[in-house]
C-alpha cells in the first residue's frame, strides 16, 4: 500500500513538474547583429531594440526557470532526496546560466558592430 502511495505521489509530482516546465518558454532568438561596416543607422537601432526585447524576455525566462525549480522541490516535499533536489537545482542553474550566457554573447556581438559603425567615416 505504501509503495502504491509513493508511486502515485511521484507520478503526480512528475505531472506537476511537466506542467510547470511547460510555462518556461525560451525567448525567440534575436537576429544576428548587422555588420557595422555596412549597416544603416535604422538597422542598428532596430537591432538594439530587438536586443532590449531579448534581454527582457531572457530575464523573465530565467525567473521562470528558477520558480519552476522551486515549485518542483515544493511539490516533491519530503519524498525528494537530497540528490534529487540537487539535480533539480543544477538543471535550473544550467538553463538559467545558458540563457544569460546567450544574451551576453549576442549583446557583445551587437556592441562590437555598433563600435565599428561609430568608427566609420561620416558620409555626406
């Protein structure tokens, strides 16, 4: 009987974690930064606006991932072992950090192109 209850609780926990997981959708990736050597000012402004959108969405995604992990741990209660909790937290940290790293990589690439654009000789 105890095994059946534990199995049922584990299945409910997995169902809940799957539902919580479905809420955290990775944001649409921004387009590659336009070339600073050839881009127009409106193209760069549009790319900067897209990067700001991506930043906002990555921040929301990272928060969601953190909340998802907290919900999984709370749903698991005392049934979860320390190793299971550690695994949930590690997976959450990996997703969170991957999103932030992706954002940083894309922002660095855009900033490099803006610098190239600003270094171009002015055209009349």
